[in-house]
């Protein structure tokens, strides 16, 4: 009896949670920023991405490879539809080559959400099997920004040094503003980000974490691991009334870039055609190495002890972004009789966006991926508005003194060109 009472419980090394991620609409960019008109085929209803090797082999097997190459080199036609129909028939999108490999795999096609001519399609990231997914690095990167934002917002609570106070960071930014354009994505690392995450001591498993990559070794974000999401595989669900609903629906949509300038007017820029996922529903896993976390000192400067703490920090960051977006869209006016760059009519009606941002409490946990903008990928919201404008103008090749900073927002239109969605907002729910 005495011996049994002396048994010690095994220390908890990792805390792990599986998280369900949902989003109205999302785009995560791929290594290829844009596809030329010969790298996709758009029909009236769908947009297809080919397997290039299989397609070339199939053209060769049909004796049409030279014609395929000639069209790409000469660009006399802006797409391959006529050649596909001539070579493979009307059902070309379902054809396979002699090895029974699909010319246009089903999981690489998307519903066409625009009646406009698609140019320079921006594809979404895919895994090694060609499936859409959300990289763990994208989620962790957004979490990192949220933690940096939290630390700077509550600098006194975490006893940050004088050089890490907002006033000092703003002063340094003013002094080095001209250098930001050269490496805008990394300008904040030397100014304050490296110090926020890496000015620690770490003795882990009896070893002092130093060396050539000491900043990486001492970065307390090492304790957080985020997996890639499960593939975004399209799911059809039939509701009780018989109406179908689709999750993880791939769409190619018209993304409209809107700027807010003098007098609350909306300025319209040429649209972007983007592969996105509507009604995202997937899962990922987040793990926290509690043993390693306990080895970082000083402990008072690390703002979390549990995964719930991390998610709360993300929620705070999301709420501040939400408040800023609510204010932005409240102050921008509709322009119902606008013309696009091709002089086609477009109604710049933002009522749907204002309705989306109407609730005071943000129901989302983070904003990730494309269209998150400066407010979602930096600690920009903590800075003075005038400094925000300076940063924006120095990051942009064209200064825009009459525009609010950040200057532009991206919104998604339906096939009717009704402005309907803002991308990137995600909800987390523990499974």
C-alpha cells in the first residue's frame, strides 16, 4: 500500500489539440504566383488545371504535340480549348492518356464564379498529391504575428526592455523608413521581432542552445508545432429540406481591389482572378512542448503556458483587426454606376461587407493567407496612423498620400459581380 502511493505520474511533455478550422472563403498562395492562359482552360462553368506531363504525352500520342507547342510559343490563341476539342472531342476534360492517367485531374478543377475573361489566374497551394490544403507554416506564421502583437500591446505586463517599447520602435522606424522598401518582409526582424522571440536563455536536455543559428535555437516559438491541414476535399451534404451544401468547394472568383480615399470614395483597381476555397472545413493539430517551454528563461516574457492561452492571444489580435475593418467599411461609400478597366459596368456596393463586419464581437480566431494585408501580417495596428502611411508609401512603388493606410482591401465577387465576401477569416474549434 505504501509503495503504491509513491508512484509518480509521468510528467506531461506535450499538450496536443486537434482543431477544426472553418472559413467562409480562403486563398493560400502557391509557389507559382500566376498561371498563363496556356496553363489552365476555362469553360463556361469550370476552370481546369491540366497535368502538364500527361497532357503533353497525350498530344504526342495523337500526333498533335508540335501543334500544342506551336500555339504556346506563338500565343496566337489565348487558350487551348479549340485544340483540345479537335484532338480529344467535346469531353476532353474527362479524357485519359494510354497510361490511364487523367489529362485534367478532378481535384485540380474549380467552379467558375465569374463571367469575365479570366487572365493570369492565381492558383492556390497544393500538396504533393495535387490536393488543396492549408500549410501549417501559414497558421503558425499568423500565430507568431498575433503573439508579437500581444507582447507589444501589453509591454508593461511582460516587462519588455526600453528598446522593445512601442515608442522606441516607432522612433527606429522613422529613422530607417527609407530602407523598408528594399526588404519590407524582413525589416521588422532586426528592429524588434528577433528580440521579442529570441532574447532568452535555453538549457534543454542538459545543453545550452547556442551556435551559429543561436537566434533560431533561442526562439521560443520552437515549442509550438502546427501540422498541415487535412486536404480540402470537396464534400456534398444534403440538408433536411433536400437542399445540397458544399464544403471545401474550389472556385475561381473575381477578386476586386478597393481603395478608400478622399471623401469616403471607393477607388476600383483591375480585378484579380483567383483560385479559392469556399466553405472551408478541415482539421489540423497544434502541439506545445511544455518541457522545452519550462526551460526558457526569463519565463515572465513568454505570454502563454497552454494552447488555450495561445488561442486567446489569437482571438485578441483578430478582434483588433475586426474593429479596424468595421471602421474602414463603415466609412466607404457605394458607387453603384462604376466602370471597370474595360469600361464594363460594375456596382461597387459594399452592403454585404458592412453586414459581415456589423457584429461588435469578432466570431473568428485569426486571419490567414492571401488578403490578410498589413493589418493581419504585421503589428501595424499598434503604430500611429501617420507612421502607418509612411510605411505603406515606402513599401509601395507609388505613394498615395490621400489614401487611408493600408490603402487597399480585397473583396470577392459572385458571378453576377455582386461583392459578397472578404477572404481569410478562420474559426478554430477544438475537436
